[in-house]
């Protein structure tokens, strides 16, 4: 009848690993978001950005050039 020999280092480390796993699970529940939630938020931000860009009103100020315009397009004397 010999007693079972226990390595106290292994027991201590296993206990610490268990506590870390438990703490990580709590943090995931408290702070984490699922991948689907992150993708949904990203898609929502992209739709909002596109809606803002589509609703932008560009004003033609003197000397203001839009992309693709030339000086001739802005000259009020060259009416075609």
C-alpha cells in the first residue's frame, strides 16, 4: 500500500492553466464579438459611406476643378 506520488509543480501549473481558460472564457463573453457581428458592422459602415458619397453636392467655385475637367470646361466665355 504505497501512496500515489504527486508532482506538485504539475498540479500547480494545471490549476493555473484552468484558471486562465476560465478567465479567457469570461473575457470572450464580456468583451468579444462574433465574426458575423464584426462583418455586419463593417458592411453597415460601408453602406453609410456609400450613401454619404452619393449624397455629396459638389459646388463649382471659381478655379475649382473636378477630376477629369480642364480649364476650358470652367471658362464661362466658351459656351458651346
